[in-house]
C-alpha cells in the first residue's frame, strides 16, 4: 500500500476508510482470535484491568484509567498503538491527518477540488499516531484546541472571520490518532469544559468560530483518585462523556512484582555478570513495597509506586557492585547489609503522614526493611513467640548463648567476600540452624540466609543491631541493656 502515491491509485486499490475506534476494535478482535497477547509486557492485569480495557475498545469507548501512581496507566495507553494499522494514508501536507477519501479541513478539500485523483497522499506509521499531553495548570484552550493566528491572517491578507486563519491545537492535529491526557484532574475546569463537544459531537469552537469538524479520535485519560490529588477533579459532564472508567491496581503478589522489577530495571551486562542476587533478596526487596502500602507512617491514599522497587533494585546492585570494585574482585553476591543502599530509593518515593515525618524518611525506610524481614522470617525458621516459658528450650538458645559470650560481632559494609564468609562461619550455631531447618536451601544463597537469620532475630527482639560507621554490629540483647545501664 505504501507504493500508492495519489488519491486515484488509492481508490483503485479498493482501500476502505474506517474510524480509529473501528480500527482498534477490528485489530483487537483479530488478536484475541489468534490468541496473541494484546498488552504484552504489562503484568498483573491479565484477569482484571486488561479484560476491562479490551471490552472498552470493543465498545468504541473513550477511556479513563484511574489509579494511584506507578500503576502502568500510561504504559497501557502507549500499548494501544499496537492495535492500530501499521500505516495510514493522509492528504499530503495536511495539518490534521485528513483522510483522502473523507477530508474535513479546508486545506484538504481545496487540494482535492483542484487536483482530483492526482492529489498526492502520504503514509504515516502507527508510531506517529500517538499524542500525549500532561495536564498542567498552565495548559490553555489554545494549546489543546487552537486559536486565531494573526500572522497567518496578515500573510494571507485574510480577515479574522475566515476559518483559514485558524492555528490548530494539539487535539485537531491528533485527528485519526490516539490522544492521551495524563493527570486529567490537574486540568483546570474551564479547560475541561472545552473538551465536551469534541468528545460528544466532534465540534471545535475557536474564538467564536463554530467549525464543524468531525474529528476522529481515540481519547485516553489517566487520573489519580480524586480523594488523593486534592488539586482538582474531573468535572461531572466530562465524566459523563467518557465511555469507560477502568480502575488499575498494584501487583497482587511478590512473583508479579519481581517480574515487573526485572523487566523495568535499567542494568547493564557488567552489573548483572558481576553481581549475583539471591532469590530471597529479590523477594525481600519487593516485600518492602508491600509493607509500605500498609505502613502507618505512609499515606495510603498517595500510593507506593512500582518505580520504588525498580530503583531500589538498581541501587541494591550498585551497592554490591561498588563493594566489588573497592575490593578489586570480579564478582560478588548481594548481602542483606547491602540493603542500606536502597534507602535513598525509598525516601523520595513515599508520602509520609505526620507520624512518619516525626520519625524521618530514612528511619521509616529502615522500619520497612525490618517489617519485610519480620514477615518472611516464619517461612524459613521456627516462629518466635513473644512470651517463651523456657528460653533454654528455644531452637535459638545456642545461637543466643554464642552472642551472650561474645563482646560484639560486626559485619562491615565493604568487607571482601572472603572476610564476610569468615565472619559468618565463625558463628557455628548459624550453620547448625540452617542445616536443621533449611537443609535444601541453595548453596550459593546460604550466606545471605545466615545474615537474614541474624536480622530476623533482631526484629523479634532476640538480638540487638546497631549501625556503626562502617557496618552493622550485632550483640546479645540483654548485655546491650546492661551496657546502657
């Protein structure tokens, strides 16, 4: 079809025009029938959001994706490009992508009237049929719809009453395309009103002109829940004109969250080759986000973006990589103490409530790591009850006795792998507990599990842990109390 260069050739080819909503609908039908994935790369929405989105497309609806930050709303909108035809013909030189068989602009109609079947046409790729605008308070009607251009009027010697002096805004220029407005509630109410006719009747009004232009568009809006933003809302008549409102959500399981993080993290081969990440470390990292969404210190209405886990994972590998470089080693394994490096990725991505502000963002981030360890610990080792009748019968008695006899045990941040293993191997009861309760644990992950056991006992108030300048110091809980006294 790309070899067709004129209107006459297009007619002879048997090409049939269709609206963008029918185009999306037909291509979606074909994909569903063939069993091909429609929104590939979007995980966790297979049984919730994606079926609703498919139903909206089949219904030819304009769509509002409503959800907290970091829930792949824009990603879903961009994926809709793949449901468009690969190429689309337009009248050559048209500002608003005029369909050669059904022109709507004065320019296209005049060219076709003058040149007839010799009218030149162009083909545009589907990647060029996606327009996106972030709603900000400074957006104007002129930006979106258009305005009278006095320079054009002067150059063409036309009066302002002539529709040829109109300068089209983003929406008319996105004719026959997908147009996304992100964060719709941030758009001022008077600007939202300007969208009424476009959504319902296809009319645009500019400076008193009532230009009958049946624009052919697929609108997709994204918004955070109104009770969170407090910066504005979607006016009711506009809501009424949006066909489907679809609620997005965060990953519902650690496995899905891990898949998203692995897919989105920006890592190079040097990092992935040099740093081995135990499976438990990956799970702990994702659990931090799950803990944050339930934390009393964090505003639940603001949400905890999936970007937090992604950037935290990048920081985790970079922390291990830096340690590897300092010790002049070729490879290393992530340690639990490396999680100190993920705190900067957490502090900037959570909205704290008053209690959280009092604690401080960095302290809250450490609490979240502790909560994640606390949640996972019973899945690997015997549960620790708050009140134990006989401490000597505890499975951890020998380990606690070892720390009672020692003056202090330190794990340094930048210790080489050899020193790190030597330190953990010196604590004999650690190995005995792992052999007893996790005998089949992967060999390459056992040192991480040993450290996890220590941190877990801290979270269950069996050991104390203090941050020193260059690492962590673990002590017997009661001797620590005695020293403080």
